[in-house]
C-alpha cells in the first residue's frame, strides 16, 4: 500500500494525454464494464472489500485506504475475457454471433451490489424490478461468485426474470436445492470427498490431534459434520472447533481472541474451510499474529488470500492446499502474457491495476497514455503477491461457465435450424428461461480435455491436487504440487505424497507431530483418559503372558499356551520344557537327602539284623521292626520316582507306591503300639490278652490296612489313573512336565485313609504312653507319629498353594521328612544303646537302667 501512496504523490508529474484529467481517471463514475454484441452475458466479480467506514454509493480512489482491493481476484475477469474471446473467434460454436458482456464488482451484503444487479437486468438507472428497458443485447445468463452468500442474495431477483445464474464459487449443498434455487447452477462439483482427502493426509503423517476452523454457515456446518464423522471412524480427534463469522468486518476485537487461542492450541495442525468472507479474516489475522508452529490444511488457498507478506515467517507458509485436479487451458498463459489495457479500453479496473503496479498507462486504454510503458510491460511483472499468471480454481470455473452458456446457445440454435427457423437462427431472439432445459442436461468437454457436466447427480472420480504453500523472500508466493488424492468409491482411495518436496513451517526442522498423547510403543497398550477424546490416553504396560508388537495398540495380545513374553512384552518366545530334574540344585539336594536316608535306613536295618537276639531288638516284636525299616527304606527310595522326567510309568507308580509303603509303615507302627498294649495287659490275670499276644494278632493289622489301601488304589487306577501333563503357567518362560493325579477324589481318598490310619496310630500310642516303661517304646511311637502327622498336616496347604516342580519338591520333602521322623524317633535311641552303650542292652539294664552283670 505504500507504493499506492507514492503513486498518488507522483501522479501530478505524469503526462496525461487524450484530454483525460487525473480526476477523470481516478474518480470512477461508471461502475460497470461492458462491451456490445448480440447476446449479453453478465458477470459479478469481487474486486474490493469495503472497509469499516465505507458507506459511499460510489467508489473513488481519493480514499484508497477505505477499501481493500482484491487484485488477485482480477484473474476471474481475465478468464472471463479469454473465454469470450475464444468463443467469438470460433466459427463453429456461435457462427455469425458475438457474445457481449457487462460485469460489475460485487461483494455480498453491500448496497452497490444489489443496485448493480438491477441495473444489469433492466438497463435503467431507476432500478425497476421485473421490468427491462434493454433495447439491445438482452441478458441471457449471469456468472456470479465467489461466495454462496452472493448467489443467495441474487437468487430471488434473478428468479423473477428466470435468468440462469452460474456460480463459480466452491460447491455449496444448500444451493443445490432446486425448489429454492431453480435458476441456479453450480459449476463446482461436490466436495464431499474433500474431508476424506484431508484425513488421508493427516493419517499419512500420523496427525491425530487437529483444530477445525469453519465458516459459521450451512456449508461450514455440513463440512464439519462430514469430517467429524470420518474422524470418528479413523481415530482422529478435534482439539477445538472455531466457527468463523461470515458477516463481520476486518479487525474486530474478536480477532485478537481468535488468534490468541490459535497460538495457545496444543494441536499443531489446523484445518481451514469455509466461505471466502470468513477466511479473509483468517488471512489478514495470521499476518499480524504469527502462528509459525502450525500447519494449515485448507482448500484452494489462492481464492482466499487477500494480503501476503514478503518473508517466510508468514503463518500460512508450509501449509497444504487441496484443489480439484484440472488440466491446463491451452492458450491462456499466452493471453495473460500479452493482454494489456489498450486491448480492453472499456475496463477501468484493468487500467488502474496497470497504473498502480506498472506505473504507466498505455495509449488506447481507459485513462489514455500516462507515463511511458516499456515494450515488455506485462502481467508477469506484477508483484509476486498479486500473481495473476496462476490459474485458480474459481478462474477455471469462470472459464467453464462462459463455455457452458455458449454450448447451450449453440444447442438452442441447432434446434431452431432443425425446425426450419433459419431466419430466427441468424438473428435469434433467445430469452433467459429458454436456457434452463438445455442447461440441466448439458455435458461437454472443454479445451483442456476435462469433462464438464451440469447433470445431477454428478458422478465421477474425486481427484484433488495437494499443494504446499511456500512463501519466499521478496513477496514470492507459490503453491508447489507435492501430491495427489483420488477416490472412485469409499473403498478405493489413493494418496500419493512426495515428502522430499515439502517445505514445512519455519518452526519445524522435520515432519511435525500433532498428537494429544505421545504414541505408546511396542509392549504397551493405550488406555483412554476419562472424559477426554479417544486420542488422549495413557500408556499401560502389557500384563504377563500378553504382548503388543505395534505402536498404539488398543489391546495386548495373549501369547499361545506354549509361548511366553519377553521382558519388554514385545514378542512371544517358545517356552522351555522343565521338570524336577536330578541336575537341578533342588532336585540334586532332594536326591542326596533321599540317598542319605536310604543308606541310613539300610545301616539301621543291618544293625538290627546283626543284633537281632539282643533284648532291645527282640522287645516289641523285632519282625515288626524289620517290616517298618523295610517300608521306610522303600519310602525313601520312592522319592526317586518324583525326581526326573515324568513318564507314564513313573506317574502311575509314584502316588500308588507312596500310598502303599506308607500304609505299611504306619500300620507297622500301629501294630507295635498294639503289641505294647497287649504286652502290658498280658501281665494281668486272664488269658485272652496273652493268647492274642502269643498268636501274633497285632501283626494282622498290616495286611488288613494294606489290602484296604490297595483296593482304593485299584479303584483309582481303574477309574481315572494319573497321567503325564504340562503346566505352562506356573513358571515364567517354562513348560513344567508333571504328573496329573487324574481323579482328585480318588487321590484324596487314598490320602484320607493314610491320614486316618496315622491319626488312629497316634491316638493309640498317645494313650499307651504312661504304661510302665519296661520294654515300652510307646513314648517314642507317640512322638514319631506326632512328627509324622505334623509333617503331612503342614504338607496339605503348602501342596495346594504351590505349582509346577516346586509342588513336586514339597511332596518329596514331606516324604523324606516324615520318614526321617519315624526312623529317628523310633530307632535312634535303640541304635545308640546297641552301638554305644552295649552294657545296657540286657534285661536288667532295660528294667533298672543300670549296667548288666554280663554282656552278650
């Protein structure tokens, strides 16, 4: 704008020719541009944005700072000119006819805009709706944009005249309502796939935490609903949503709040979508409130830019723009290079643009010759932030709209010729309402090779070019194509991105992140935070036997039964087979204990056999002592069945053998206890007890108990015998081979009988402990059974609470401990007397506890 001020200071020094004064040139009293022809085509293009204090009914350049000139939008006019020029030169499309034009600068909600429309329709300065004073060049159609608001404002008036209105703004579903807008046709196709395309870009870079900026109108609301539904499906969350007003003026107090919230946002990616009036505020605001740490994703940025800075710190630098894919229009670029105000002398705006930025006005233009224009003066040399050489989406739609009207007129003329109205075809009288039937069915291919269709519904491939917004020093701005999105259906979508071409915002040195919570790596799962979006979560370490080998896993996966997780919970590893082995430290210790007790038992048995005729061995039935020692020997040896790799034979033998030999051992202790009782009773008068003692009745207890236990074991083996099993959960990383007891009921029946027998033996021994102690070992038997019962009572809860090979070790230890208790308590003192105190091993010594008179 400083260049404009300097220009106004220099204008008095410039030479003005053709009788035109500076006041004439810079005071605009004719507020439309027109060229005569046979059929009139209207146009309304937004070339300026009124300032706060703009209230005048005429636009003058005496106060240039009251309005913001949107010179980038002049490319709409240039596309309009180029299309009309091509059509008028085409000998086949409209032969012997020329299109005339009359266009106005228009912006929504401005009083000049509606006045311009009425002037175009009736050709009278009195503005009489539903009347026309046109004497030549009847209006046939008008091209309106670039906002839905302007099209809506025009809709009611244009419907009175049944004049077709072709819009070149972005697609708005509300304008597709033919009941409300029967004369309105949108050149843009539906952008229902735009949200999906944007989400594909977000997911490509892993951006799941974004802010939404949409215009506060039906179009913005529809986009908001569509994209939020897709976000919910794809796991993308909205940090916050801002609805941009479409009726506000520039620099309102809310701008500071709006941009401050943008800067404070934790989302690094902002999606921008909406009406051009709402987006103008954003573009102006980001100039003065830098948000360099944000990536803006928007639609067709060239159509919303008002004012650009000349450095790379601009807030929109590094953002992305989505625009419908299109091919280049042949000849347009050459036209833009060569067009100048003298070629369109009726266009006041073009002359002012040229004068402002190229500091001259050529002869033959609206203002006449001012200054000296260089031979190569061209639109190419405008400041980079104007850039009229790059075709925008809306300019492309203006070009298609002009051709659509031409094709409709061509079709109508061909129909008249077929009906024989050749005279009328040469000098046609075409009324606006006649265009509607043809327009609704129109399909053609433009010079760029793209198909244009006005039929509803429009089907085809949704294809978007993805462009990177790049601002260079000295005001050079451009959109660099870095990718493409195409979609033929909801299931067939493709995204192509060239990441090496992307220029990120100045605040980022690499691909930025935009997430609510940092990703959970392998070995963790996400746990949503209560009351927050699903993208906000905490990372929870996978429990034992579960793993996750991907980032942001929603659930941990359980490993197969024969595998276990590593410490990081990222992989499942094969489990190692283990059991209570002789080579284990625990197995080795138990085996050594069993071997030592076995040898000790053999030694005790040997001592008793060697001194079998001594009183201490003969007392309490030496045969029972032999049976007890042999059963204890077998008990100790039985423990070896529990150590080593389990197999079918060892599983069948270990519990059965243990039950039988312990039954014999406990029954032998019971028999010895009964023998003590009978021996004491036999000394009293009466011969019954003596006969029982002499007949060896106590010894019958052993086979009876053995047969009972054997019957229980047989039933166990017949119904559900033990078998080899595996335990994959007791020890981390190992599969424990063990013996499954089969029928738990039978197992506890066997143990129950053994326990009952032990309890009965303990009871009898306890009652006999106070008998005269001559030849009486009842006290030792009582103590031995107390130790035995204590061991096995302790065994039961410990056995139930342990798993794997530790459980087997507990049982082996209980076997050895209980057997050692019996061996020690019953035979330790006797061996001591036999080996170390032989002088007491006589009847007198046992009775009086004194030395014998003679030894054995």
